């Protein structure tokens, strides 16, 4: 399988963290948030990844390179003008030969992607949205399915009186490559605003898979903070955060802690951190 990571956004709602850093490179403990996404893809057997870039693209390329450090192959496309979530993927059409995944480079999730792909194939879907239940669906696109998972209707960012479900579109999709033929080369297009309404209108097999596990769109500082604490609290099943030394405390490399320091977890201490004597950290 192949995957496309959408990593071109400026992350204006995450400022000042993104003033000089592209959103996918914002650190989530010991690595950039997009690296967590890459590791999730690798866990599910995906080794070839395509990345759409725009804002501060060179920083992302310099860090991830060709992907050999992770045993993967990474290819990039830099957009001079915004192409939309689907238009950017269209640029890779000649390289996407079979079912592929589309995923955001700045969302935190531990979804079972393999099961989502199996659901997609069992139903003969042309595209499958991964869905998630949230308390407040108004910042997202809401999606209603029938008992078999076929999508009946959806609505982008509804007002409170328009909400008909709390099941939302996570922006993670399983897609058949022929869907990209609906987009003219060089044309900007969006999955939820252009492609999916077209497929729904035509009666194409468009499905929704309600995923279990953890998902957080770190679009603003509050959600970034929530995802950080959730990861420390063990609510997200991702790669381990360095070494666990007990007491809900994780450390990176070459960390020094004075014998009389008092640490109350959950805490993550990055590489090279030194905790001096008589220091208390909550």
C-alpha cells in the first residue's frame, strides 16, 4: 500500500509555534508530529509515502529526506499555489497504482489503518472516510451513514442547530486511484467540498468507517496541549516516548536528575535535560 501525507498547511491557529516552524514539524515530545504519522503508516505495512508541501517545505524535506532512516521511501511535491486537499494528491496520480491512504501530517491518531482498508475492500468502496465520534462536532464535517456504512449525507462545519450526528470526518481516507481522474491536472480541489459530494451525487460506493482508538486534530494550541497530555497519560498508543524510569516519567538521552530532586509525573524530559538539586517538577 501507498499513502499520501498532507503537510502543506501554514498552521496559523498554532502560532506562535508555527511562526518559524511548519505545522508538521511542531514537536510532540521526542519527535515532530509528522514523524508519529510516518511511524503509524510503517506499523501498518506502508513503506512508500508521498508528501504534499508548501509552507517552509525545505525544513520538512531536510528532516525526513528520502525516508531511509525509517525504512521507507518518501517523495515530495511542493505547491507554489494552494491546490486543496485533493488537488495536491492529484499531482501524484501517475505513481498511485492501487488503493492508497490519505492522512494529515499534523493529526495525532493510533487508528487501526489496516482494519479500515479491509473494511473499504470488503464493501467494494471507491472511497472510505475514517470517522470518529466527538462531543462537539461543529468545528468538523459531520457524516451520516446507513447500517452498512454507506454514506447518506454529510455537512461541513455545521452550526449548532444543523447538527444531525456527532460522527465527524477525520480527514483520513482510503481511496481508489480512479477517483483522481475526476480532477483536472493542475486544478485545485478538496475532498470534502468537491470530490465526495460528486461521488455521493453519482451514487458511487462512498463509505464511512467509524474508527475506534484515539484521534486529535492539533489545529490550535488547546488541542495541541490536550494531545500532549493524552500521550503522557497513555491514552494514545504510539511509539514509546524515550525510556520510562517509573512514576509516569519518561526521559530522552543523557538526562541527569539530582538525587534530591522531586518529580511528579506525568513528565517527559527531553535529551540532555539536567534537573538540579532541590528542584521540584510537577
